[in-house]
């Protein structure tokens, strides 16, 4: 069996035509967040690397007839890939944890969820079809639509869910019969290469799924390439805007999964223990580096003290440590630079009147050398105009806000340029659906937070994104509709 661990210290991290190779641009180092020591070295992919990956994918599409292979055949390969991933969960999870710093138990869950996603799209692949529109006139003319692949799609990913993000993009793209070129984040470049190898092992023709490593310039080359039919991007709002502008040069459709500053609302009738668990789910997975996190926790004034008295001891007792240790609950932030940014946000919140109920300090757990760790923080005394309450912090920091009534909290929850997610806790079923209908967010939870099985469409309102990933709707984003009119009589021409 291939061992993922052989990726460590190696250089050939592009995967083109089924072969690992080095890019031809400048070299870059990839660090292990746990200790901030070098994990691997790669090269940025330059214009000729990107062109080679695009040509390889386009060529493979033609020579292997991938786009016209039956949905059932594509499903078999996707299912094989999911099975291979399941057999190698431990190994992939170890690679992922070493690459992005989240605790091993979380990486295992991400890898399992990635297999679920591939299996889900395998299940849909044979059912991708158009429709028949009959009896368009008295003569029996009719029409039908064909749902066809786009051709070569490209994905650009962030560092917080490296394996899962790649799967969310590649699985629906392949199910629809597209080829794919993926560029992972240079901060977590490894598991995408392993995924591409697994797909070849599963029977995917070499070249149909290629990986190019690199920074923003490599991403720009992909987004602007005439041979790329679509870009699916996950990352920050500013980069998403740039990608959208670049893609517009060749009128490529884009899917953008961007950042957020999501609200979680706890009403006075909520089950408090569940609401506290929800607030922790909404804030401390992946060291708080989750796009959909509900970092603005609005709690009804009547129950705020009770909520806080349950929340604080649970957050304060979270075990922060080396992510490879079995008992670690919160691991390392992606980089010391990012941790410094998070700590600065905490300082700014304090300067603007907030105070820490727990955490918020840089830690040095055993055996972590120069890794960046922050104790999970709760900031109280917040108001809506504080910088840290308005902007995406992307760290283990929960901001507490209180409210008086429903109308007020809906208005405040929506008062943001973002609209990725929202969650509410209440026992009142009528209120639950009324409030959810008023929230400007693409992914909402009632009495839970950050649960995301592949059946559910995921994506943002407002500046949090364009399009959806997962769910059957993802297939629309990786295919195009051809309408065919069939004349059964004579042409009635006015000329
Ligand atoms: P980022 O925007 O800095 O980078 C994302 C990717 O874009 C990287 O691969 C990067 O190399 C590439 N890139 C940079 N400049 C580019 C350019 N000009 N053209 C093309 N590609 C370019 O984001 P990040 O720091 O890696 O990730 C964190 C951000 O991602 C957060 O804002 C988070 O909310 C967001 N995110 C969103 C989702 C979602 O599903 N909505 C999921 C995970 C992360």
C-alpha cells in the first residue's frame, strides 16, 4: 500500500497525467503548524505548468471519452475512490493534521465526510439527465434538454479543510463528466496530491484530475486560462472578488465559497445545554478557522447569565495541544502570522470595551516547538460596532452579545456584508421558522450548528459567495444545459 507519509520532505507535488512532478516556478516551503518546522518543499506552478495541466486534462477527456462515459461507469470509479479513502482514513488524517494543524480526531472526521461526499455524487451520477418537453404544436414537434459537462473545470482551495474542499469540488465535477485541475493552498498542499493518486488507483483515467501547486499567481493563471471552462473557488472575500474579475475575462462561470461572520441566536426558551454545545460547535472546530462559524453569539438578556455560567467552564477546560496527541481537542493555528492576527483582534476587542471570560492567550503546549496555539476565548461586553465583531477573525474566539427581542436580533444578525450561515436555538417551532425565514444566510441551522452532510446545498448570501456546493444543485454548477427543438412537420417560414 502507498504510504502518504512519503510525501513528507518530497518535492514533486504536482500531479499531471497520473505522474507526480515538480513545478517550474520558484520554490516554497510548507510548514507543519504543530511545531512550525518544515514539512515539505514544492515549487510554484508557472504558466507552462498550468498550460500543461490544462492540456493534459483536456486531452485525457478526448482520448478516454470521459465526458461520454456512462453515469454508471463514472459512479463505479467514484465509489471505488470513496472505498479506498475509507481504507486509508488513518493515513490521510495523519497527513492532513500534519499539514494543517487540526486535531487528529477532527481530520479523521473530515476524511470520512469526504468519502461520504464522493459516495453521494457517485449515487447521483447515473441520474444526471435532461428533460423532455412535448407537444409544442399541433404537429407533434417537441424538445428535449441535455445536461452536458462543461469540459475542464478548475478548483482553488483554502488551507482549513484541504482534503474535504478538494472532494467537495472534484466529486460533483467528475460525476458530471468534467475533467479537473485543482490548486490547493500553499499552506496545506499535500492531501490533494494523495486524493488525485487515489482517484487513479480507483480507475479514473490519468489526466482527468490534475493537481498544480502554487500561490495566488498560479491561481490567477488557472482563473484566466482560456481552456478552463469554470472556476470553483473557496477562500476569503477579497481573493474571491479578484478571482471573479479574472474569470470574467473569458466569461467563465464561478462558484465562490467565501468568508463569513455568522450569527448564532439563543432565545430565552432554548435548551441551554444544547445551546452551549451548539455555541462550541459554532466556534472551536479547527481552532475556530471555519468559514461558517457562528462567532457572533446573541443570547437573550434573560438567560445570558445562566448561559455564560454553563459555557465558560466548558470552553476553559478544552485541551489545547499538539494535534497528533489523542487527547487534544484544539490544535495549532495554521501559522504564527495568522495567530498574531487573531491575537490582535482580541486586543482590539479589549480596547473597544470587551473583556475576556476565558482564554485568548498564546500558549506553548509540550513538544510544540514554534507552533502557534491560542487558548479558546470568550469575549463578553461586545457591541455590534467593534472591529472584531464586524470582521472575520478566523480563530478560536467567541463574541458574546445580548438582545431584548426578536425583531431587534434579526436586524442585528443581518447587519453585515456577509451571509454564509446562521443558527438559532429555541423550543418554539413557530418562532424558529419565522426567524430563519428572515435571516440573510445561505446555510441555517435550528437547534444545532456546523452540521454539514453532503446532501445539503452549502453556500452564502451577499458577499459570502456565489453558487452552492453539495446537494443535487451542485450538479447544475458543473454542467450546462443544451436545448434541442425537434421539428416534426414542415418549416413554416415567413420568407
Ligand atoms: P485566501 O483567499 O487567502 O486563499 C485561498 C486560495 O486562493 C489559495 O489557494 C490562494 O493561493 C489562492 N489565491 C490567492 N490569490 C489568488 C488570486 N489572485 N487568484 C486566484 N487564486 C488566488 O484564503 P485562505 O486564507 O486560504 O482561507 C481562509 C478563507 O477562506 C477565510 O476567509 C474563510 O472564511 C474562507 N473559507 C470559506 C469556505 C466556504 O465554504 N465558504 C470554506 C473554507 C474557507
